[in-house]
């Protein structure tokens, strides 16, 4: 479930030290994957200097792509449809800075992605100074 406690991969935590992270984990042979990649590319044109983007392709030997479905898929398990993940730093209910994340399967479109990325950038800026990795 989005935002729930997960075992974040070390490479994700390393990136979050500097900026929020947008990950697109997908294959290259489905329409939804192509549509979501186009949406991510459009959002990166607007926000590219403020967020890190990892465009990961499954089934090509990238260990990062293969493991993300097990960690961040909102329905659990491995699905070869686009999985989009946005990670940032947020305050929990106790005021502690933690990793906040949201994910979605399928093509979400530019508006959803733009909103999430904009929020992630703002939250990261507010919280990075208080994050104790």
C-alpha cells in the first residue's frame, strides 16, 4: 500500500539524500508503458532539475527494475505493466522525517504525475534537513 513501511532499496535511499525520486518501472512492449513513459518525459521537461528520474526496464537484467514490483506494487506481486513510484521525505505523525512514497499501476497521465512530482519536490525541500538516514 502506498506510503506503508517497506524495506527501501539502498540505492533509493542514497538518491533521496539529494532529491526526490520518480521511478518508472515498465516493459517496452505495451501501450500503457509507452503512454506512461511519455507522461514521465513531459513532467521531467518541467521538473527535471529538481527530481531524479529512473526509467527502468524489466527483463533486461537491471536488478533495480526486477525488485521494485515486490516492494512498491500497490497490489503486491510482479506485474509487467507500468509501475510508477514517487518517493520523497515527509514528517510522520511523531514529527520524524521518513520516506514517503506513492505508487500506481497502469498509465496515470501527465496531470496525476505532475501533481505528485510537484508535491514531492516541495516536501523534500522542507524535510531533507531533518532526515536522519
